[in-house]
C-alpha cells in the first residue's frame, strides 16, 4: 500500500495537509481536498478508520434514530442525511424505533451510549429530557428533525401554518364544504403532526367564518388509505364536499383515484390539495405544499457538523422553522356556481 507521503507528493501538498484532507479533521480548501483524494485514489491509499479513531477520539459515525424506513417522507429525509454525511466523510448507523417502550429504552440506554457513534440525529422522535441529558453528558451532539426539542438544535416545518395555508387556498377559490382527511388524532408520531395539521385547517375555517359539523376523516398515510376513505366520502352527492385538504400527498392522490373511479371530475366537481411535494404529485397534477424532506436531512447534518467542530461551545438551543411552498396545479379550481 502506498504511504501517505506519496499521496502528499502527487497532490503537491504537505503530509499534514494530506492527512487533514483525508481524515476530515481540520480545514483544507475544497480544491486541495479533491487533489488529495484523487491522488489517494490513484495510489489505492485508504485511511485506517481504526487508526484515525485512536488519534482523534472520533469514529466518524453518526447514529440516526427514525420510526419508519418504508414511508416516503422518512426515506427522503434519510437519503438527505446519508448524502450529506458521505460528503463530509461520515458513516451512518440506523436505528428504527417502534412504539415498543422496551425497545426504545434499549436503543438509548445501550446502543447509543455504548456503541461508538460521534453524534445522533433524531427524526420525528421527541427525545425526553433524560435522553437528551444522557447523550449530552457523553459528549454526543444531537439534532432533531420534526419539532422543537428543548436543549438541542432542531428543525421542522410549521405544520399548523402549512395546513392553514392549504385550507386558505381552497377557501380563496370559493369552497365552503371542505373536508380534511388526515392521520389518526390519537395514535400518531411524536410532535403530534396529525393534530397540528387539523388545528391549522380548523383555524383557517374559523377565520373565514365557516362552520362545518363533519369536517374530518381519518386515513392511513398512504395512497391506499386515501383511496379507501375517498370512496366512502365521495359516494353520496348530497353530502359530498367540494374540496378536500389531505394530510399528505399520498392521501390526496388516493382521493383523486377514488374520485376518478366514481366519475367525479377533479377539479370540476372536487378540488384536492395535499402536503409534501411527493414525486408523484406532478404526474397527478396535484396542488401541494412542498416541504423538501431531503433538504431537511441535509440541513440537520449541517447543524450536527457545526457542533462537532465546536465541541468547546454549548449546543445551541434553537429551532429552525423551514418554509413550505405552495405549488398550484390542476387539482384545485374555483367552485362552480351551480355547486353553491
């Protein structure tokens, strides 16, 4: 195996600069880093992760704690995290949590404490004060995605405001018979995303002076869930809403498929809006509030790397609210006068 000195010679830098570029510890310019990495690849030189860990005290490994890996939003967040970590020269260890309390305790009390990871990213999991204190006492920086966590930097969209904006879009088109199809208000992820979106929906109706007795249906956060509920609520023309705010794009797409099966025109007879910016939303012409989960994952890594680079400073207790963008497509339109 070629020695580090040969890498430095070919890249035209000092041995210490080559070491910093390959280990990721210490600043080097992006151009220098690329030259060193190219020289190392040419010579087949690989930094020993074990040796680097002994020198720096770091494993260059970040733990990600997440409740789902097979749902679109979470997969996108995870992809954004992974890409950003790889660019920074870090590995990723994934822990999927369920509602099992014993499993959660085992992950936090054993794996995250005793296993060799430098830091932790929590995705839509509201860490308890004990969990935060325990990990911080071990010098493991933390970042949360999905809601505010006291004592650590975190980021999320404003679910209440996002839902309010989506509902206001429907109201601005003249709709008054509006239904929200969202997640279970009692059994939901941490940070109560489902109930927050229902709260935003209700606020928009109240601000517009609209009172609806039957304004919510529960659905699984999937295309199948939206399709099933869509068939149930759209079948009777006498009680059919003129517009639906769906808790996610997948529910919205399922509702649109159900409407098509029932011969209901979208947006002629029914307007539909969702939340996410799902890749299928463009194909279905779905109006949506785009939140870019991959960007959320990348931003979380930025916050984490900043803590790792400034270990002598206390972690910033800040919460970053990320914007959502209304993308209007063909699934929403003004209510027809005949439907009033």
